[in-house]
C-alpha cells in the first residue's frame, strides 16, 4: 500500500513538472519581448510606412 502511494505522488509530481510550461497565461507571447513588434503594428495601422516612417529590423517578407 505504501509503494502505491509513493508511486502516485511521484507520478503526480512528474506530471505537474512536465505540464507546468503549459500554464503560462501568455503562451504565444512569452518567448521574448514584443514591444517593438506591437509598436510597429500600431504605427502601420495608423498609416505609417515600414522603412520610411519607422525602422524595422526584419526583411520585407517578415
């Protein structure tokens, strides 16, 4: 009986450890700072042209 409880606790601990990255509330925005991209999108929506009105570090297809 004691081995079953230990096995259950280890399984739960491993499951929590493996699945914990999925609990991030900004999962798709989390791998970096996106302030520059959001600023560029806002400027573009306001009518500014890329490379003319503000600088952009990526190529034309990005």
